[in-house]
């Protein structure tokens, strides 16, 4: 009887020890699982970056989405004088997509034939900036250029004649821009006039080349 009781006590002790050991083992396993990182770092895609830029852009105040700029043209010789002023104002719809309105004033005079022009016009445009590196960007641009061509000259009879005609140019092309800050830049633009007619157009070439500054 004493041997039976001793054997049962030994078996009970072994069961208790085994149970306790299993509980400790499970606790270590659970602790190891919770210490394991839940996920690895995932590099954001270009779509993620663009979405972040667009969201940040939408939160900007209006004044931070508007830019100004333009160009100036001067030409002088013994027989002619030419002055062109081209201010503009633009709006950044997104960080890269821009729309704007340009204004034009041009004065031209030829002294040898008593010929003068005062031209006033508008040039709404849109462009999409494509970043390259170090602030350098390229962009396609579409533009309508309409202006009132006001002339004053002498006819074959020596009489002074004044007339005015509205002229149109439908321009498409592109350019390169060196960015300055978030909004500014220096732009070199080449546009082709798809409405050009050698007999009736105002200029003697369908190409329009400009240098402009934005800030």
C-alpha cells in the first residue's frame, strides 16, 4: 500500500512539472511572436507621391497657387523702333498643370515710310511641367494669341490712313524651364502657329520664340 501511494505521488508530481513546463514554453513562444515586426517598410510608389503632392497643393492658400511674370522685347535701328510688353498671370491647378492669361502691347514704327502700329492683345495658355532634375523642367504648351492690329500709314496719294483688324494665332509647342523656388522660373518657349498663312498672316514665319520669367 505504501508503495502504491508513493508511486501515485510521483506520477502526480511529474504531471504538475510537465504542465508548468508547457505553460512556460507557450509564454516564451507568445512573447516571441508579439516581438516580431508586424510589417516591412514599403517604398512609396510614384502614384503615392503624386497623390501626396496633390493633397498638399489643395491645402495651400490661393496666393500660393498664383504666379506672375512675362517678357519684354525691344528693337531699335536708324529706321525702326519696336517695343513689346507681355505681362502674364497664371494659376497652378496642380503642382505641374498651369493655366494662365497673358496680355500684349506692341508699338512698332518705321520712319522711312511713315508707318506706325499700336497692337493690343490677349494670350490664354495652358502647360504641363515635367520635372527632370535640379529644378530643370520641360513642358508642352497650347496657346491662343489674339490681338487688335491698329495701323497708321500714308497711301500712294500721301493721305494718312488708319485702320484696325483683329488677328488670330493658334499656337502649339513647348519649352524648357529652370525653376526658381516653388513657383518661379525662367522659360524658353518655341511655339508653332497652325493658323499661319503666308499671304495674310501678320508675321513672316509660323514660329514664335519667347523668353519669359515667372515668380
